[in-house]
């Protein structure tokens, strides 16, 4: 046992026992504990270990233990303590062990057994009912379905193409069991896990606001700083770095990631190589995407906007395209553009874009500008496979499982060194803006047109696509 000189706010004191935290009750509470334990204390104070809440070196665990001590003393010393004190200790988040069994065999005079707190699953389902009314259907179906699977412990098996139930099921844990929740959350494997924890945090606050918690004093177990790993410490942020064998101060090192900012672009030659490769591809079904790829490169529109385009959106007399809607990736339903704005994209009579659209119009019997072979919307996932590639697991006759990889057009061009690097399909947008902006960088009206037609701003084009000219000189006034 280790003495601790921390100030104690009440008579139920917190101390460390072999590195774990415990509570020591004043002797006035001995009659109660003797009844619960079924044995005398012989004048010694009752001690209750709560090591599951952490260790003596963690200030947050001391804080939590102190809160437990205050809550227990407040109930035990209250004039109506029989109604307030929970002999199973579940009310205090200590409902494990022998005291949990008292709920079935012990009922103190006038005591009312507390109702169990709602589970994380009950909290989540209530939150989803509200959430689906305030977010896009596509976002709800994609992101929240993935998060729900994580909550219920469903893990995707890429080989079988099905989910399987893992040993971790966060949904069944009650919200007042912070320790089990912590363990379960740490076991969750999920891309953008911080986003998931933020939503769990919001779900708890939503249920608390709606009065759905059984115990209003139940603490939020999803506070982000309890689970998140610090990204970069102050010492790391300002530490010197070794660059090409030379030590440099932090302010002397360029942040390549920030400079890149994912706005890389293909060159004009690479653009034309990619378009030609799609048209001439011998891969099954790949060439059908060629006009769509060319359209992306020639307009800089977002991928989902082109998929929703109909012939009514194109005015050949005024040479313009009206971008007013987009296609949900999974829902295959029409929704607003990303910015919620309607944009007009103008083209000239002799342009490559008009030639492409007229050719498609003459060959089309569908309302969609870019329809699949079945006359329906193109699938973004299928397009992605043709662009990047896909993996297919196979089981051989001898039972051996192998995985075959089929590179997409752009991936293969990059691997063979025909183009300088691989970039995603979304970089067709960055390519159009970059090439067009550089070709018109001395024309302010042209830059304004590019920004407006692409749903961007002149400031973004100047800063991120053109950069700041080092030759610019400010006239002093």
C-alpha cells in the first residue's frame, strides 16, 4: 500500500494499492459494508479496489476515482440513502464482481434497484434516425453504414465478399461502462477512425439532450481526447531534421505534402496518352469509358456531375453545358452538385469538346449523355477499376487461394513509364484547371471564367494552381 498526499475532497479517500487505485471508506459506513460482505471488519475501514479505472500515475484516473468517492459518500450520507445507494455498485460504474450478484438476492429497506443504462447500440440507432434526415442520402448510406458495421463488430472479408462477426461488439456495451468501451474502441479497425469517434461523441450528446439516458450523470465515454493518439508533439514539430545528410532547422525544411496538396496534374501529352489508351484498349468494356474520360479532361467537372448529365443539359445553339446535379455513388440517385450551385460551362464552335459531344449525340438513343451499355448510369466503382485496376481472389483446383491483379489503364501506363506518375481519376479535374489556367494566366477575365465554370475561386486558382510569381514586385505608395 502506498500513501498519497493528494488533497482529499471527502471522507471516502482515494489511494493507490500496488499501483492501482482504491477507495477507503470511513468507519461510520462499516455496518453497511459488513452487511453486504457478510463478514465483520473488526474496526478496520472498508477498502474497495477500483483498479480497472487505471493507475496511480494517470491524473485522469485520479480525477475519475475522486468523482466516484464523492458520489458514493453523497449517497451513503444522505438522509434517504436507502433510496439513493446502489448496493450492486452498477450506478457508479463498478457493477462487476460479487456486488453485481446482489441485485438478485439483496434488497435493502426502501432501496430501488437502478435501471441499466442504454447500450451504445441503442444510442447509435436513435442518433441514426435523426442523422439520416440532415445529411445527403449518399453520405448516410456510405459513411454511416461503414461506421455501423464497425460499431456492431462486422468486419469485411475481401476474399469472400462478405462481412463476418468479430469478437468485439461495441453496440452491446452499456454507456456507463467506460472501461469496456475503451477496450472495444481501441480494437476497432476503421479508416478515418477519428471521424467515427466524433460521430459517437455527437450521438451521446444527442441522446443526452433528448433525455434518453437512464442516468443523467452518466459521463460521455467517447470524448475524443480519451482515444486519439497525439499527431505531432511540440518538440517534434520544432525539431531539426536531417536533409541530404545536412541538419536543418524546422523553418528551413519545405513541407512537401503541403506544397503538393494533392493538386498534381498530368501534362498535356500525358492527358492525350491516357485518352488514346482508353479508346484503343483491348480490355473488355474499357473503351466504353473513353468518351467520359475525355470529357473529364476537357471540362474539369467532378466525376459525379458528368454521370448525371442529360442531353437537356447541353445547348448546342449557345454552346454551353449546364451542371446542376450529380449522381450519388451508391444510391444511384440524382442530387445537387457538391457546392449546391448551378454552373454553366461554355465551349467554342471549333472546340474538341463540341466535336466530342456532337459525335456522342449522333450515336445516342439515350437521355443520358454518358450511358452504360445497358442504358443506365455508369458505375464509379467500375470506372475506378478500369482506371486503377482490380484484384480478384481465386481458389485453384488443389484448394490453394491466389489473388490475381489486373492493372487499370492509367496504373499500367505509369508502371511501364509511359507517363511520369499515377494519379487518380479525380486529377482529370486538376489537369484541366492547371493546363487552362497556365495557358490564360495573363488574362484575368479568363481566370474568372475558369473559376466560375469549375465551381472554384480565382484565389484558389492563383494560390494552388498557378502559384505566386517570384518576379512580382509590389509598387510602394
